[in-house]
C-alpha cells in the first residue's frame, strides 16, 4: 500500500507511512525551561503532590524534566534518558532521548530544555525552624534523677525511632530534646509519633504511662491541642539484679505490666506485676556484674575465685544451672553470693 502523503510503499499507519506519520503525529514536547524548587535545608523537591524526598539534585532534575514532558495522544513512553550538564550554579542544560510507542510502532525523539534550580523552604523544615511541636514526651526515673547512662540510652533510642519513622513520613521530627529536673523532655512534631515511642517504652521497659492534653489554639475554627506523654522508668532494666519482698531476681525481660524475673536461689521464673514494681530495688546493674573463674564444679555448688579478694568462694548453684566456659557471672549482695546461669 502507498502512503497518501509521499507515495512510499510500505506497511502504513492509517494511510501514512511511518515517516510521514511521525512528522504529523509524534511530537512530544518540553517547555523552554523547567523550574525545580528544592528545599534549602533538606533538599526535598516540590512536586504536584507536595514536598518529597528525592535524593540528589540530579535525580530531582531528571524527575522534573520527566514530569514536564508532554506526550502525543495515544502514545506510550517506553524509555527516557536525561543527560544533564551544568551551565551555572542555578541552571542545568538537559538533553532528553525518548523512545515512544504509537499504534504498535516505535519512534525515537531528542528534545532539550533548561532546568532552573530554585531554593525554598519545605513545610516541615519551616516547622523545624520555628520549633514546631504537637507533643512532649517526658521521660523520668523513679527518683529525682534519671541518671546519666539512662539519659544517654533514652536519647539514643528516641532519636533512632524518630529517624526510622521519618523514612515513611517527612512530618515526623524532633524539634528539640532537653535535660530537665528529673529526666528528659522530647518535643515531637506529631502526636502519633510521640505516643508510639511512649507506648514502646511502656511495653519494653515496664514503665508507668500517663497522657494529658492542653488547649494550644484554634485553626480554621477548630481547637488545637498539644499532648504530654509521661513515661516513668522503674529504675532497672533487662539484665539487672533487683530485690523484691526480700528475694533477689535476675530481670530476664520486661513487658507491659510485668517484670519477668528469675529467682537467684531457686532458678524459677517469677512475674512481678507493675503494681509491685515500685517495691523492686536495683541491687546490681547489668554493667556492674562481675565475672569469676571457676575453680571447682560440684553437684550443688561452685568454688570460684572471688574477683574482689582473689580468695576461693563457695557459691550454691541454682536448680537448672548451666555454664559454657571457665567463667561465670557472680553477684555479691547483703543476702549472699549468687552465680547466674548462662541460660538466663
């Protein structure tokens, strides 16, 4: 069949050969320039959906060019390649190679444009700059002081959780963290993120949990509230030795409402309810538990080398005791000396 335009004999698209059809119908276009607005603080890109984390400036520029591309009717973009070259610090020249499919035929096109890079401030960075927050997480200890180690642990945990949540939501950030009398205060950008961390501490640290709200202002006729989440840590954590009701326990774990302890004498699991947790007293923190060399291993007791006095010390083995090496964990208390099973 012959093309009605040029008379070429080949398979036609409608009544036109592929060359004439391309001249008439395959015209992807780009504007003379494409504006790319990046946040000056975090390099997020402003798109039709709002501010998005893209990656590098070049990735953002490529995306801006692709978004500005106008395609012919009933065409399909099969491939696009964007080559960028810097004209100056605010302008990038873009050479764009396209592969299109129209009516089952493939066509290649080459276009060009200028990407103009502008700087702005995204919504979340503007909030951060203004110290915006919707909730405060107050972390406190059982006494007037949380303790330096606990403060360091809590700050690391909170910042790790915020960084993790921020990967899925740019709205999540910490406005500030400050040391106050009795502990730490963390200022969260969203109520949900603060509540999530507070609930995690309640669950994993068997902490006391309270929440309250206060009227902050009005927006679009609606009352806006700020939340305060109080988490009071029990003063001990997993791996510590505590005393409760005259008995000593190794803290195997902690969950909402329960401290899971192992009786140092009997080796039995003993759950301590939260209502009794206030009666638990820290005897020895995990970091302070010493290692002792085993001298003699008998059926019901061990003779170890006291790490403090270097003298032999006989210590009873709790039922179910096991050890993997030549050293065992030793705890010396006013109630006696105890060895900890490696299975705990």
